[in-house]
C-alpha cells in the first residue's frame, strides 16, 4: 500500500532510460535480426535513427566501447546494464563510418556523446541502421516498459525500469 501511495505522490519507483538518438521507435520484435528480435540479449526497444549521434541515455559508466565503434555497453548509476547497438551486422564494417567518443571506464552524464556515425554511408554499404537499446540485466527489475511514442528526440523518455 505504501508503495502505491509513494508512486501517487511522485516517489521514485524506477529508472528512466532516455532515447540515445532521435528517430522512429521500432518494436524489438520488428528488428531484422533474431538475436535482438527474440530478446536473447535482453528486453528493450529500437530506434531507426534520423541523426548520426548516440548520447548517454542516463548517467553511468561505460563498460565496453566496441573497437569498431558500432556498439557500447554501460551501467547506469541506478544499476541498469545497457547495450546500444548501432545497426544490424554493422560489426562487418570494421569501424568504417563510426567514431567512438568515449572508452571503457569513462564516467558519462546523460546527454554526453558516446558514438558519432554516418547513417547515409552505412546505408549506402547495404546495412540497416536500426539501433536496439537493450536492458541486459532485466532480472534486476520488476518490469521493463517502453514509454516512448512513435518518434523520439535524443533525451526523450524511452524505457521505464520498475525496481523490485
């Protein structure tokens, strides 16, 4: 009962993950890669980017910046383990069209640039740029919900993680 009252009066009942990039929101099951679509790496949502910059969706620590710059994992200050993967099979580009703007161990603030990329060049090489945003430790949370509309700007609410 007290938890419900706390929620009614603005109590902290979870973690907000914001959009790391502007674009069209895509359901995870509609991502054209079974590893993402089936939630094998965790639940989440994807974005079809309309810009070439990935920003930190929350304050946290970079765990892994992939050598190729196409993906980054971080742990938020609230304990959520995130994976942001720019494009499908884009590891095969071997870093072309990507610039990593941080490294493992860096402390980042919400909105800090993590990756810059060239969406048009990636598409011209035949790759999709849909970008899954995954929660890799969902068992830590009671629920993971999408709170995004059809489109988002970087920094808009994207996922709500309800704490246990």
